[in-house]
C-alpha cells in the first residue's frame, strides 16, 4: 500500500515484470490538500504514476480515507482519477473515526447538506454494479448521521503541530476548518 509518490524507475522496472501485483494506492484529495494529507507526496506525481501503473496488467485499487480534511474535495479527487483512467470499480473508501476531531461529521450543517446533495446526485448517475456506487452509498449513510461537536482546540493543536513539522500552512490549505 502506497501513495505511489516514491515510484522510482528502479522499483517500477522490477514491479512491471511481475504478473500477480495488486497496487493499493492511498489517496483521497487533490493538489495542496493531497500534499498536506499525504505529505511529502505531490499530487501531480500521484497522477503521473497512476497513468503508468494503469498501463500494466496489474490490479489497481484506490483506498481513500474520508475525513474532515477531504470532506468535499474527495469528490474532486474521484473526478480527477476517473479523468486519468481510473475505473469506477477501483475505488474503496474507509471513513476515519479516530481521532474523533478528524471525523467527517465535524463539518458544519451547511457543508454537510451541500456535500450530501452532491453525493446523492452522483449516486443517481453511477452504475450500481461498481464499487464507486457503494462508496457514494456509504457517504450518504454517514452524512445522514447526527453531526459531531468535538473540541476544535484539539484539531487546531494537531494542525499547528503538523504545520510546524511539514512547514505548511493548514489555514491556507483548509480555510473552511477555520471559519
């Protein structure tokens, strides 16, 4: 399992010769959000490497972890991956429950309702036989639960520490979390 950021030519050369390979790619957001969540990964590197491995006769799955940092951006990520050749049957999603302050249900009611509308619309336009349909069903099921109200100070302290370690600015990457 990897976010395939470190797919060096040497590793790629060895893996492409193998017949029974299942790539489980860990990613759930785009651009600077991907960089922050999957630090030090770069989104364009992920996209380029996905294009490479999609050409191989290997199985490829995208394992997404749905959380407060990618609550809505996960939909842009899915669109981007599909534009780059990922099939709707290649998506798997897990929802993050711990730490509780990073649970997707810590978003505002307005954001929840907006995301719920988008996901319900996608559900109508996705074939039931694909895993992506199950992903959207799970998202609706989660978003229909009561919102949480965890202590935001814990989240902000975590982000402050991550900002320091990564030399990034979470307020710029996730402005909606600071509203």
